[in-house]
C-alpha cells in the first residue's frame, strides 16, 4: 500500500475543501448574469429613442424570459449541490480537535475570506494564520 506524503495529503484535502468556494463563486457569477438579464428585460419593456442604428437580430422579451428561466434553474441546481457539499465540509472541519484551525478553515473555505482578512479579524499574524490553515487542511479526515 502506498503512503500519501503530507504535500499530497494537503493537496487532496484542499481540493476536497475548495469545492464549496468554487461553487459559490460560480453561483455569484451566474447571479450577476441574471441581474444583467433583468436589466436587459427592463430596457426591452421601455424602448429608448437613440440615434444609433438598431441591431439586425431583434432580441425579444420572450428570449430574455427563456434565458432567465434557464439561468434560474441552473442556479437552483447548483445551490442544492452546494448545500450538500457545505454539509460534508463543515462536518470535516467541525471534527478537528484544534478549534483555531477549524475557525480558520471555516472562514476561508466556507465564508470565502482571504487569509489576510482572517488574520486581521482574529488579531493574529498572517504567518500564524497560514500555519493554522496548512496544518488544519492537512488534518482534515475526508469521510
């Protein structure tokens, strides 16, 4: 049986933990896209008179409604998946014996706060927070 080096363990655990953050960023991007569609729909409802030429392909309100529905469905699917992942990750973080490590990992992976921000909030040096982050990530036991 092959033993896993601490660097491999760190990378493996980090990949497991970072999934929530990645999904969160993806959902945020899609929500921004949804907001843009809402703005586009408002513009379609109230046409503006401009001196610029009109586009050759006319985008209708129905097109935007379809885009909006598809985007909302995609976001809702990702949210369900993200909740399940968050539960898995928080269970692993909560199982840590060192509560400072758990707090750093929770703030970093779940809340999306950069290590510098965590150091500032917790009144510790960045090097100490980084040490907690690395040791905590290595200590995670994936179920």
